């Protein structure tokens, strides 16, 4: 069974897409079979993989419309056959707002019944979501095993973290997805200045309810990460000497360690399947 991870934060511009892109590519480079799913109408993850959305025949919108299966809209990454992408196109917003989805009694669970055999084909499904709390985000939360919250350290970070913790709690309590868990909080855009350190102290302080969730790895602010996305590729294929690559490599290893603590490690080894 695939382990399904959502990158979510109701705040925008915190590194959700950058993390989804680089975590997916790093896991694939280690030999895992990865499905990266773009739930965002901005299509940043799709474009970040170098996919031209204008030339796509089908996308996640068609899955929500019930016209295609997930497998039918899946694209193989140009860097390796064990990484696949479910692209998003901007029309997904219109599809979601259309009467047949908007009035659907289970509109937050439409994607739940679409996986079928795909569960067995992948080690990981990594999902990128838009900011806010939309039907698209709710669909990703409905199928996720774990949520990772990328966050920027600022005066309002704890407000955003509380919102996300409450959202995960609601998803559990309302039986949309009783198995979902918060896997961790990832500090992005990290800078070794007093401002960052001060906010980090608040989140990692002994009294903080978020302390246990913090990943040790911090993603430093690094221009190479935005340059690589602009060039349509994860940083592993763009510049392996950059801090951006080193930080996401360290994060991917810490992510695997954290999951191995929750599952039997044999499930996670690519060679075991
Ligand atoms: N560690 C970093 N250092 C420098 N720039 C970064 C870093 N992480 C992301 N960026 C850049 O910051 C911008 C926002 O990042 P990203 O798109 O990953 O955030 P997001 O949370 O997905 O945003 P949205 O909520 O709009 O979907 C992008 O231009 C990205 O290239
Ligand atoms: Mg994004």
C-alpha cells in the first residue's frame, strides 16, 4: 500500500510546492516508486516538473469530472520511469465549483474511490495543495496517511500551525479520514538571523505543543530552489552542490527515518518490493 503524504498549510508561499517537488524527486532517485499529485489550480508542481500544461490531453480535472481514471491522466517524469505525475490545470477550479461537484454530498471525498490498483504500484503518493481550505485540499486530506506542514518562521507562524492542527483534528473527528496524522512541521526559508531564531525558539520551546513535530532539518533560504523550479526541474537535476539540494536531501532522509519509526522498515525499502 502506498504511503500518502499531503503538503499543506493554509498560508500561501510557505514552500509546499517546493517541498512536494523535491521530496518526490529525491525519493524517486533513491529507487522508490513515487506518484506526485498536483491538487492546486495554480499548477506550480506540474510546471515545476517541466510539464507544459497547454499541451496536456488530460489532468486531475478530468478525474474529478469522472471522465478519466488517475492512471489515464498520469504522466511519466522525463528524468526517470519510477516517478509519475498527476498534473493539474487551472480549469480544475471551475470543475470543483460546478454544480455536480459543489452539490455532491460527498464532494470532499471524490478522489477517495479512484485509486484502485494504484495503491500497490507506488511506495509513496506525494500531494501538493493550494493555500486556504478548499474542496481540493479536503480531497487530499481525505486520502492522506500523513500531513507535513511547511512553514515560514514569522510572528504569525503559530497561528497557522494551530489552524492546521485543528484542521487535521476536524478531518479525523468528522470521519472524513480517521487514520490521518500530522507527521511533522518543516521550517522553510530559514535564515540564521535573530528574527528566525526568536520565532524558532517559540515553536521549539519546552511548552510548545508543536515541539515534538518539528523536523530537525531546516530548509535554508536559497535562490537555487526557485531557479530550478523556474527551469522546470527539481533541484537534484539542477545543482547538487546547492544548499537547496543539501537541505532537501537531509529532509528526505529524516522523513524516511520518521516513517520507519512508525512502520516496519522493510515496507519502505525499494528492494523489498
Ligand atoms: N527555501 C527557499 N528559498 C528561496 N526561495 C524559495 C524557497 N522555497 C521556496 N522558494 C520560492 O518561494 C516561492 C514560494 O514557494 P512555493 O511555491 O513552494 O510555496 P507554496 O506554499 O507552494 O505557495 P502557494 O501557497 O502559492 O502554493 C516560489 O517562488 C519558490 O521558488
Ligand atoms: Mg504551491
